[in-house]
């Protein structure tokens, strides 16, 4: 569960979020849709505590946040394996030196199996395909037992088959009772991915079921006209 | 055998070897993170900026480490302040701050009596390391080494994904600050060996070399110190037999080894890459 109450936040000088109020329910996949500069990233940063809201507040249920970053924000040449990255999900509950215990190794193995990366566990992360890279970070969230999962543009640079795998995975994770929030501008994937959609343009323009969100009059307000012909 | 044994008859040579290996190992360990965080320039800056701190500490009779810490953090704070409160970009801010502080150090040295000691800080004086120096270096190096090894997983997470570190309740700013403090302490250790100017080489080359040899961070942490220790011993022996600058030779050997790895590394060297391209095209 995430509740955002009257949040005003700036990104540098720019007003990025203007009186945003939202209640995002667990058990569903919620799509966060808006064009570049609509405040999606700032909203994520506010939820994670990276940006302090100027006004308003963010409330969340118990449990930690699992974050799947945008691809361009990850150093894919970093000398870590898939297993290393997933293990980083456990650090919050480990001792001073973060030495993993047997239970942590099991949790990591389970998470890897869940995202079907067991056979790739020892690979350096740069040697993975786009979809496998995303699943690595989703597995980190699973190993962390995050109750809230935030995914920032998870379908950029991901082929159709991997996209379907990730969508299925996110739906399963939501069905476990997690809160799943996915920012995307890929409207084609939206009906399969999300139950609910938030249309954002510095303010919340719409929050409701996906089929309603995709009506032309709603998208028109979020994107301006012409951008999404033939989608709805 | 004579090549190896003869230099060891001199106490100053033994001390030089021990000091250099200790400094090189700690620097090499730290360099693994500096290379990955992208802090090479910061390493350069901090290692130069500690100079006035060391001189002032010498004048007032405080431990060098204290002065170095104060000026190391001062440098980082000034760089951040200039970057955040003006249109000057970070690389320029680094250039301004560290050269100014380094220059201040040079001025302080020139007005401080007993200049000879302090000039060694700039160029290093491995062969003149005293028993007291060695003791101080050991304490600092052991402290830095222990923190780096115990908190290695946190530092690696900090280098890889500070946002994740924050959301799971670690404190990335604190980790960054700790890494900077170790950088300042390590600079003190190394500057007595190779001098302020060459410290940055020991803080970058071993980590960068190891990075070209492996895709595992854990292995980098073993490879970098091993290479650094080996090249240090080699450099010191060469300096004995060639009668040439020891600090300089240690760094020259490290640079030569980096070049060899850059060319020949099976994984990430030029030759390895070319061969893989050939296999793909064939």
C-alpha cells in the first residue's frame, strides 16, 4: 500500500509534482503513465525518499521497497554476477559485514528460480539480454521480500517474449499481495500489464481501470493529441 | 641470489620494502572501489589536497593523519559547494580546489623551518622511512584495511546502486563519507612512500588493472593487492640495482604491468577482444 497526500515536489527549479494525491492498492499492478517530464521519475524518487516533498506526505504500509532501475542508470560492466545482485536484496537484514547465512542463499536461489535465471546465476550482468537484466533486478526485489515493487520503464530495450515473461511475473507478484507500480510509456503493453492506471502530468489526471484510462479523451489530456493513434 | 639478498643487508632497504608493500596493498584494495565509483579524479584531488593539512600537523606536532583528514574532507566539501552553487562543473571544481590547496601546502612548506623533511612528502622518501614513520603507517594502514575488508559488501553496493542501498535502509551518504575518510588516511600512508604526486597512481592503477582481468569483484579484491605488492617489491629492487628513484620506479612498473594487461588480458584486453571478434566473424 502506498498513499500519497497532496505532494508538491520540485526537480531542481522545475515544479515536477503539483498537489499529487494517490492511493495505490496492493494485489494489483498499477501502471504509471505520462510523457517525459510528466513527473514519473520524481514521483518514484519521492516514494523512495530520494526527493523530499516540499509539501504533503507519503505513507506506506510495512515492508521495504524493491526498486528496478532504468537500464541507463545501471553500470552493466560492473564486475558482479546475477547472484551477487540478487544477494544485495538481502543486505538490509544482514549483520555488520553482510555475510550471507544459509537462509539468505536459499532465498536468493528461490528468487532466481522464480524469474527463471537459475542457469544464468554466475554470469556477469552485462552478458544478459535486456529482459534477463530486468528479471535480475526483479529477483533482487523478491529476495528482499519487498512488499512494494517500483519498476521504472521496464520494457525499454526488451523483446516481446521477455516482455510477456516479465508481465506474467509482475502479475504473479501482485497476486501475492504486493503493491506493484510500473512506470511506462508503452501503451501497447498496458492492457496486459496493468489493472489500474495512473495518468500523470505533474498532477494526477486519471486514476482507474486500464480500459478507461486508455480512452482517447483521457490519453489526449496526458499526452497531447495525435501521439497514440490506433492504440485505444 | 645475490640480486635478491644483497639489498636486504641494509635496514633502510628492509624498511623501504615493508613500507611500500603495506602502502601498496591498502591503496590497491581501495582502488578497486575508486575505479568503479568513478572517483579516480577525486582520489587525485584528495591526495593532493591533504598537503597543507600534513604541513600544519607537522608544525603543531599533531599526527599527520588528523591534518590529512581535515583537509581531505575540506577539499571534498569545497568541490561540492562550488559545483552546487555555481555554474562551474565538477571537473573544473576539482581542478580549482586541489591545485589551490596543494599550492597552499607548497607555500606553507616554504615558510616552515626544517624544509627538508617536508619536501619528502611531495616526492616521497621510501629510503628515509624511520621506525616511527613505519609504526604510524602500520597503524593507519591496518585501520583502513580492516574497515575496507569488513564493510566491503556495503562499499560494493554503494558503488553499484546507492539508490537500492538507501531504500533497504543503509546510509549511502555515510558509506561515501567513510570511503572518503579512508581515502584521506590512505593518502597519508602512501605519500610518505611515493609522495603526493604519485599517490594517485597507486590509488588507480592496481584496481584498473584487476578490472581488466576479471568479472568478479571478489577476485578484483585479491588480484589488485597481489599485483600491487609484487610490483612494489620489483620496483624497489630495480631502484636499488639501477640506483634510480624508488617511488618513481614502483609506479613505472605498475604502469608497465597495466599496459601489458591492457594489451594481453584474455577477457578485456585488446588482443582478447580482437580474437573474440575474429571468432564471431569466422
